[in-house]
């Protein structure tokens, strides 16, 4: 029994050990930034789209790749219902508001459940990273699915990622998964640009701040693992409304108090 345990342990250790892979830059891009969260439901997609337009506000040419193959949300939060054009070999990003976008959500019916096994996921990722013709982007923001599975590993092993941003609420339940995400990125050699404390607090009409999901959890995690804290984004109904309308807050209202937080984070990324 002990011999079998040793073999399993050695096998798992070998798979977890970083290897040298041929990492290719995504064509048509200068910098590629991955937005990730090991926990679902923390506002990662809303963060990604608003960060993209904050970078655009700072004069950068931006694109957003929705890599959440199980639950693509980009069509809704940017208000795009059209299919990307193709020349039979490559896909052309859908353009809107001076930015470029690609999502599996553009290619499948929004009522179709994404029931995919590992090989199908990897094939879809290769299509998104190798068969899309981006046009001279300064920054490509990649909205990753939650978790630490096939999608994250495939990207890290095959694509040149310049850095990752980890988004989390300050809730302990979310942070337990964030720690796994930090350790994964450190192990596979993806640079973590910093952590973002999303839904950090809610400010009521009385001017008081209510820490609905806890206090300073993301900041303490960043300190523990020696990572940057890029910013704290409060809960705000305008952020939600603009996403539901398909026109992100940093695009629609760049002078909004929340937009200014995103712009400060974008400045740190640059």
C-alpha cells in the first residue's frame, strides 16, 4: 500500500512541476493581461471590461478576450449580439466603442449549455488564442473562468502572459480559493501584477461604509504572499446598471468616482 501511495505522490508531483513550454505571444498584441479569480461570483468579468476601458481612457488601444468557455458573459456586458466575421481560416474580432472583442458567446446560442470535456476546452482555447486576428492592440485583457483547471493551465503553458490580476471579495470563503490561485500562478511561472479587493464595502445614503463581505481580507492576503494590492472597489449600483445595459461604467461615465478607481488601477498596470 505504501508503495502505491509513493507512486501516486511522485506522479502528482511530476505533473505539478513547472516545465519549459513554447509560449507564443498572441498575434496583434503588445501586452497580454489575465484577469482571474479562483472563486466564481466575485465580479471578475465586470472588473475586466471596466479595466479595459480605463486603459482606453489612458490612450491605449484595447481588446478583451472572454475565455470563460463555460459561462461567457461578454456578449451581455458589452451589448453585442452579432457573430464575428471569418475568412474561413481566421476569426475577426467584433469591434465596438473603439475596442475589439472576442468570446465563445458570439459563436454559440445564448441558450445552449456549455457542456464540454477537457479536450474540447483545450481545442476552444487554441481557437481563441491562435485563430483570432487582433489589430495592433496595446493591451489584450483576458477574462478567465473561475478555478484552477484546464483553461488556466493551457493558457499558462501555451501563451505568453505578461501578468495576471486576481480579483476577490474580502470574504474568507473566497480568499481560500484565491490562495490556491496565487500558489498556482507562482508555481507555473505567471507573474501576478496584484490583487483587487472587489465589492470591498457598500456606502449607504447615510454616508456610512458597510463591510458586507468582511474587512481587509484581500489586503491581508496580499501582504501575506508579498503581492501588490492594486485597489479596492466598492459595491455600487451604477456599476451593475451599466453592465446590464451593455455599456461599462468606465466608458459611459469616465468621471464617476468608481471609474476613477479603475483608472488608478490601470495606471498601476501601465
